[in-house]
C-alpha cells in the first residue's frame, strides 16, 4: 500500500517521500480504515520544516491528522464499530470528552503517532468517530482538526454562541470559515476580516453580514467592535501574537476570545485590555471525541458544507502543501487517497 512519509530529521518538503509498504492488519481493540480523503492544517506546514513542537521529527512519520474513510477490518474485542462504517480519525486519540487534560494525546500526524496520509491506517477503536452523514469523504476530512477547533471555540465554552450574539473571525482559512459557518447556523451575526476584497466577497456569499479589510483598516478591532454595537461577544483568534491586541480591542464586555492562533509570533500580548471589560481569554487546542460527535450532529442538522478550496491526488501531495501555504488559500485543501 502507499504511504507518505516525512523523513526523520526533515527540514523541508523535499524530505517527504511516497513509499510502498506492506498492508497492516488491526490488532485487538483496533480498526483498519481505508482512507478516502485527507485535509491539511497550518500545523502540517510546520512538521516537515522541523518547526513543530520538539523540532524535527525523530522518526519517519506519516503526516496529517485529518482523514476520513471506511472501516475494512476490526480487531478482536471491537464492538463499537463494524466493517463498512464511515469514520474520521480523532486529532487527539485518547481525549474522549470533558475538559482538556494531560492524557489527551497522542495527536495524529506527529511523533509518536501515525498520520492519515496512507491507503490504510490502523487506529484504536476509540480513536475514530462516525462521519457526519450529510458529508462526502472529502468534506468530512476537513473537520477533525479545523472543525473541532472551531466548534470548541464557539460552542464548548461557558457561553455557547446563539441568536443575538456576534462573532469575529480572522482571515479565510479552514478554522475561520468553519467557525463562520457554525456561528451563522447558530443564529449569530458574523464579522470577518481579510486583506483581500475578493475573498471578502466570497465570505459574504456564505452569509457573513459584515467584513473588514485589515490592510485598509489597520484598527480593525475597533471597527469590529463598532459593527457589533460596542463589542464582539466571541472572537475566534487564529492570528496569535500579532493580532491579539486588536482582538482585545474588538471583544465586548463579558465577551470571550478563543485563543487558537500561532500564525504570528511577535506583537503586543498584554492581557490588560481584558480587565475593564471583564472579558476572558480561553486557550483552544482542538478538542475531544465528544466535541467531534456534537459537531457532526450540528453539521447534519444545519446542512453545513465545509469549504474545499482545492483537491489534489495522492501523488500530488507536495503540491497540496505548497498551495495551502500560498496567499490564494480560501478554506481547506484536500488530498484524495
């Protein structure tokens, strides 16, 4: 079977290789998933460059946390899944539900865990969840990291998003667009930022009510607060240190900033602007199996379709990496397997 590898010590995309390996079989408590589609996240750019947590990979590693397919074999003792079930892998293999905990890992696609970019993957039975029934494999592959992250940010905090609330999303990557779709389906007003007027037009076509070009409006946090009538209820902060100060300007009294981003590494990260508003900053690192199931139910209920920007074939994986890192990205990049 085919399997993409990030070679031990990799520091560039040139250190990735498509190889042939023997097909494995599931052991006790495991399932074999015939992978049909995978999607890329920002994290996947860092790993082959040696910039992810811990530096370069210490072993040959199959990349990508996000994939969907069907179960083709089950190991001894597995009663929760059957051959033919459509499933997606979980980013954190051991986080079943509840708050974040130190036993959540491992995370697919980085040592010590395998990844999804292979013809067949062996995972623990508790490491997969049923796909949303209304989604294709390509669409379902967009949810394990980006979708669950967006869901956690908006729906798993102390005040889940609902009608009459406002949500600010930054940019037009996978997490931000999925957050916008979830918020709109929940009845919230959505404000989106981008440096591209063309992308902002595409965002409005999804139903987003208000948009801000942050190139022409450098104080976009203040503008977002104005559009929300004095302050935003929920900010989905994917930018990191370089955007946090503006997100603090945007958030309203009693509001929440869901801190996800690592896209920028320098800037004003002082939290003092939250004090007078009684606003909170909540760290988000993907989520649990329970969150994935609740997201999938919501997706089916509201007919949400993840935005797939481009699809690449298995042997074009490196091209998919390069496109995902480009300025043209709008939504998710998918690799069909």
